[in-house]
């Protein structure tokens, strides 16, 4: 700091000193502000926190070759189990994972009961369960339908009586009761969509055998008894039964399945898969939504 000749302070030097002190103070304040802002930004939550992706709903299907949709039966077809899963995805706005454990092995109801212990963990983790095991255990497909011999893939029609139809359905009712009891028990206390399908008539309209109108009418009694028993038993255990029988064969069961079946006239065609899925979808998704 300089002085005048008389010893007094130079006022310009005083202003310079004050300005220097002000600049120094402002610089310190800026530094402190930056430090404070940085500290706050490190602890404040983000206005858009990252969210975990939703857990997929799990669809598990068990049963015979009807829900299996093998390419050997219907090449390039979109099976009704996958169609149903897509509808669930659309309705819930959630991802859906499908585990189709049905078998193209001629699996029967007794065979599925034997396998249930090995399926316990998969069923226990399912949000939606679809059971399809109606085809291979019907009396019309037995080695000796109603005790009669099979000739050229055709039964002894004289033995196919309404009484036999009733007896055959009653024989399998305890096994269906066990099946639906155990499947439902695998998800006890958890919200689960439980569904099953009944069986369409693939005899009426079958060109592989000579089926007269009278013989075709005989088969209707077997499908009526079988499907009534199956659906009633399923519903007693919290299942809803998709009535594809009447969707395919009409209100009295007498309409041929036609183009709803594949070339083998046993498994589902693309149209048949779409129809079966539609019947399932119309049952809704209770109690899940």
C-alpha cells in the first residue's frame, strides 16, 4: 500500500485492497456452494427411480397330445395353450411364460396320475394351470370298448349302449377326483387360474371308418356322459371347464368337428386351436383378475 508525501494513505490503494477482499470472499462462497450442491445431489432420490421388470405370470399345461400341439399333427399351428397365454398377456398387461408339459405319448388319465409327483414343483409355481387329459381314456378308445372286440379300428357297435356309456364315465370319476384334488392342492392358498378342457367328438365325420348315422348317434351318449362327469368333477375342486365339446359339435353333440380337426381327424387344426382358446378366454381369468 502506498502513501502520499505527507504520510496519508492513498485512497486508490484502499479501494484496491477492499476489492481484493471482496473477490476472495466471493470465490470462497462459490466453492462452498458447489460443494453443497454436490453433497445434496448425492443423497436426494432420483425423480425417476429405476424399476424392476414385472415378474412373468406362469402358465403350466399338463395332459395328453391334445394340448401338446405337436408339429407332426398340425405343422406350423399356434396351439391353444400359447394362444390362451397371449390373451392373458393382453388382459393383464404383464409378461407371460408358458411351460407346456403335455405329452404326445398316448398318455392316459392313470398315467398322468402316476406322473403327478414329478410335476409338483412346476405346478406349485404356476399362476395358471391348464389340464387336458380327456382323450385317451374314453371307452370308445379302449382296447375292448364295452367288452367287445375292435375290427378295422371300429368297435362292436351292438355293445355301445347308454348303460355302458354311463358305467364307463363313472369308472373314471374317482380318478378325475384325485387328479383335480392334487393339482388344486399344489396351489393351496394362492390365487390361481385353474382350467380344464373336455373332449370333442372325433368320430362323427371321421372318413377313416364307415360310420353310419345310427352309429354316430351311439357315440354321442359316450361323449355326453364323459364330459358331464369330467366338468362336474373339475368344478367341485375350483376348476372351470372349457366346454369345447359343444363348441365343436353343437348343442346336441351331433355336428361333425370338420375343419376344426387336423388331417388325422384326431388332433386340432389351426382353426380348432383358435376355437379352443376362445372357449378358454371366455371363462375369464378369475381369481387372478
